[in-house]
C-alpha cells in the first residue's frame, strides 16, 4: 500500500492494511517518514515501512531568490535571517550577564561601565536592523504567493501547451514522491498496488508501466478519498489545484479498479473520469476492536471535563479548522444554559482552537468549553459514549456534501444522538434513520433548536440504533469484505487463502490516506 503520510493518524489506511493482511494477503504499507528517518514496524500481520522522501521540488524557484525590487533590504531566503536574529539575542543575553556582574562587583571601573553601555546601545541598533531585514523578508514572501495575474497566465499557458501533462510544470513537487517511492516499488515487484488518493495514483501507475516493460503485470487499485476538484487547495497558489487535477487525469486510465469512501463520490468520479464501472464504496467505518473496546480501559470524557454524569455534554471529535464549523458550537453556549462542549481535536494548542477558547471567555462561557486531545483509535468509541450528543457542524464544501465522515460512524457506534449540519449526504442519512437532528450550517439559532430537540428526548434518537443490521453494516469488517473482493477479482489466478494464512508471494505495496 502507498500513502503520502506517516501512517499514524490515518485510520482508513491502517484498517485497510491490517484487514488485508488478516485475509491472507502479504501487505507492505509504504509511507513517508515525517522526520526524514526511515522506520519500520508491524501493523497486525502487515509490515509498515516509512521511507525518507525529501521534498525539494515542492519549493518553487522564486523561493530561493531574493526580491531585489520589492524588498531590497530583505535577507536572502537561505535561513540566514533566523541565524542573525538568534545571534543578536545571544549577544544581548551576554550583555545582561555582564551588567549583572558589574552591578554585583565591589569595584565598578568607570571605563568598563562606559564600554558596556556603548556596546548595549550598539547591540540595540543591530537588533533593530536585523528586525527590519527580517520583516522585509516576510513581506517579500507574503507578496509572492503564485496567485496573481502572471501566475494564472502561467497556469493557462502550460495547460494549453502540455494539456494533461501540465502538472510537470504546475506541481513539480509530485516528482519528489515518485523519486522516493518508485525505486522501492520496483524492488518489491508487487502483484497489486493499492494507491490511496491523488498523489500516490501517479506513483502506482508509473510503477505499473515500468513493470509492463519487464513483462510483469501489476494490478492497480486507486482509493480516492476526496473529490479533487472540490478540495480547498493545500497551498496558497493558483497552480496547485490545476496541477494535481492534471496529474490525476493522466494516470486514472491505468487503474484496474477504483474504490472510494461514499456513493456520492463514486458517482462523481465515474462522471468526471468516464470510468467504465462505478467505483466500489468502502466506508470509513470503525473496526470491531474500536467498537467493542472495554469502556473501563478508556479515559472518562466527563472526568477530563470535570463534570458529573447528569450535565449535558456535547462533543465534537476530529480536526479543528474553520471549515469544520466549530465556531457555531461556541457561539451557542450562552443560549444553552448548563450545557458543556468538549472538543476532542488533533491540535489542542493551535491558534484556531485558542481563538475559540478566547471567544468562549468573551461570551462568559469559558468554563463550559473543554479542549481535549485525541485518544488511541481503539478507545475512541467508548470515550465518546460518555457524552450526550455528537455534533458535526461542518460547512458546505463539495467534499463535505458527498460522504459520511469517520466521526459519523464513531458517534453512531457510541450510540450518541446526532446534531449535524445540512450537508447533503449526512443530512439525508440522519433524516432517514432518525438518529438525530439536522440544522442549517453556520446558523446558530437553528443549531440551538436542534440541540434542544435532541436533549429533550435523547431516548427516541438513540432507539434508531436498535434497527437490525444498521450498526453491523457500519463496521470495517463489512467494508473489508468489499476490499478483499476487489483484490480477488483483480488477481483471480492466485491460490485460495485462509484468514491468517501465508500467501505464496508478495502482494501489496499500496496505500495513501488522509
């Protein structure tokens, strides 16, 4: 399996690798070592290898050059600015110590005092000069974001000249992944590559092409986690999205099968790329061990919040970012007297989260907002079950409209009544199952209405989970059967396997997930 991250924190990729290995496939999951140091470990019966993948081509040429016209005083973008600033701080720290020594001394020679004062004044001038040049460097960097008229013209030119191959000019950083993963794939000689998401699709396709030249066949599975045209660009420039879309279009035809996370996304992908068959849907559902973990071995969310068993507790679990809509939960606190909110987030100390905490203080509800870190994946469901309501307030973005996200299933297995925004797929599901209430995204008044409705009759919403087969279908065990079916269809000549058995040859390098 191929993944462009460090595997840890990517539950979909971890579950796919583990379940495929449990089904008898030999799985090697290749990821990118976050710190640059190669690592390896076992994930159940699967082997994880994190590769050293430098990303020098992710930087554009202008990032290495000085901006002589717009910021002639700026330091060159070589790292010297941080070095100079730190050197000045060290100098001034030394001066403070020398002043303290003179102050404590019995004799205080006038000449030494005068020299010290002169050096202190001079260091102050140097500090201001270094600060000015640092500010100029920051201004020069902020002023060149690849999103101006010239950059749009550059993007259009290469799209016209190179068509689908324009990514080579628009997003050359994709080559860094090829150079990091490609040689390892060629050495492993896999029978099947499971490439998660758009970056790894090209890596897998090129490995398949090279293998064909040697007379070997590789089956390529593309696992599309998102609808790329609907993704908010990860970099602030006009080239990122067109470049990655061109890359995806070029290599989609090499995929022997496509799987994705929802029916809505499957339909979009089939239409976007003219796929002969609709992608198989493998939901981001929890694994059995995540659902059945002993609550006694998990942290107590109420104890961490410092509240009793009868206090209304609304929980959000997931990434903390503006487009996740968490502000509505904070703004509503004054209208929900006595209710507490727990945000179980990836970065509790981020600027965004600190801003939410400050806003809660301004509203006089700071003591009712609790920020908690993630817990281990097998403790998520029992941990969340201590709350009374699970909230998903995400805003209207194309990719939010088409999928049931991981936290939806985690809340469901925790048997929490839900309050969700009116993004299409999730709202339709909640209305059909009766497991919660839907509110208009970013509308505080409607959110308050939905929360009050759920808190007033929690048992009615929880009863939805008693429907036969509902939660059973929302487990990874059910999804793993679909995934195994895709592999088996692509490699029908392989001998029968038994769960936990040992296959006769290496099978899987594949897996990008987010």
